[in-house]
């Protein structure tokens, strides 16, 4: 579905929210409730009596007609996608309190920049610059967080620092990155999986395109996990996202998604060997700032020690009470980035001078039940 198809739809009073850059999601439920998710205030309800079941049913039927699909009791779910908009409808035959709809905006723009990140206390300058160095040095990075925490926006921002002469291929099941439209002059191929071309199929085609970077959409299935593993083990560099409430638990979270009988220690060791950086970003209502806040709360380094044991070095961690602890990257990461042409000093954060608190490294593999 493309943009000119969406232009045939009459969004009526919903149009004001579609035009507002701060709004990322619009949710309609419960016979008339309208909830917005915004960058500045998080999730809140607005009173719009003119947005009702009749309007949403009309919009759903318009959408079904232009797509050549059916939306009724026999086909009670409808998905629609354009270059910058994604819609999902659930028919009132199964949504018993009235038709339900979620509209997600996926604009072809990068909302973040360094000054904005620093001004909004999203990240400290030291950690920001460290992460950019990791991208420049070809570190494999996975961003974790809950729904609505801004994982995809952070990946887009990090991807904007990939060297211009390095080919990028994006693989998504729903279009959100739009790097090909943001950087039309770059060597970028945007691939989309569907019921005909699976992650595995698309990944095979991707490899034949000789990418330097592979950007995978959210890791939420066994197939996506295997796509990540196959990408990194074949020497490509990745940026991706996953649902996890700790950066250090990313490998175990990936393992929990696998449906086959894979040895846990072998799998986790593989992820620790090939994924260098995990990031945890959280969105929450900040009492201190009096607004909705998105913030990087944890950055960790994965590696395998001389005994072939997976290890985690917590480089940065901040609690919601404001306590900050930091560690310098290990020699493993410094050597890896050095191969990519990026030199890091041993004491990159000046911890020896500032007296920063150090966290012990996490040496044990957590069990699946801790997730």
C-alpha cells in the first residue's frame, strides 16, 4: 500500500493528530475513547466526541475498499501500511466494546540529534560519543526496551552515523526505518518480509547484495533471532531492537524466543562473541523533569573471555533514583574497534580522575526464568 492510496482516505477529525509531529500513535477503543502517544507527554486521553464508532467504521471500510480487502465478521482484522503510516483495525464482532483501531506514524525523518539528546537528558555526552564511536568502529549493537520507549528512533539516529560509503540493507516486517527515503543519495536497499518472503528468504537475498550493515527490525520471533545470528556470524554488522528490560539480558531474551532445542550456553556464547554492545532505553514519567522522559539507562559490553565463557561488562547504568555507575570498556572492545579504525583510550570516561563508581562485571549466565 502506498502513499497515494492513503490520500484517498478521509481521516476527518483525526487529521489534526496526523499533522502533529509530536504525536506518534493514535488509539481508538471502548466506543469513543481516543488515546495519544506523544514524544513529550507520553500516553494520555483526549476528548473528541466527533471521533466515534461510526467514523472509525467508515475509515476501516474505506481502507478495505482501496486495498481490495474485506473487513467484516468473516474477516475481522485489517492491517494497512503506507510509507509513513500504519493502521490496524479490529471488527466489533470480536472487539465486543466496539471497533478498535491503532494508527502508528512512521515518518521518514530522524527526530533525534545530539543537542536534542543532551538537552532532554536522554544520554550524557560521554556515553553519546562512546556509542557513536562504536558505530564508526562497526560494533554490532542491539537496542532493548519496552513498547514505546523509542528503540527504533534510537537505531535510526545511530544508523545516521554509518559511513556514507558503507552499503546498508534494512529488513523489516513493518516499515519504520525509512533510511532509503531519509538518505536517498546513499547505497541503501529496503527489504520487507511478507507471507511469501520470510526473514530467511530475504536474508539470503540480502547476503547476495554485499551489504556492510544489516539493520533488522525488532527481534520478536525465532526466525528473527536466527536472522540476527546468521547475519553477525557471517561477518556483517548489525543494528537491531528487542523487547527486554535490561541490556545485560539481551542474549537470554533472544534465547527465550527460539522454538528449537538449541543449547543455551552455546547460543548465549555465540551472541556474546559477535554482539559487542547492548543498550537499554526506557520511557517514563519523570517527577524530576515534570514530563515524559526517554532515557538510556544501561549500556553494556558483551564478550567471551579466554576460557570461552560469556561475560558482560556494564559500561553505564543509571537507576531511576539517579544513581550512576560506570566502567571503561574492556581491552576486547578496544581491540575490536581498533580493527575498525577507531582508537579508544583505556580510561575513556576519566574514571581514574573523577572517582566514578565501578560495577562488578556480570560473569554468570542468567537462567531463562529471570526474564
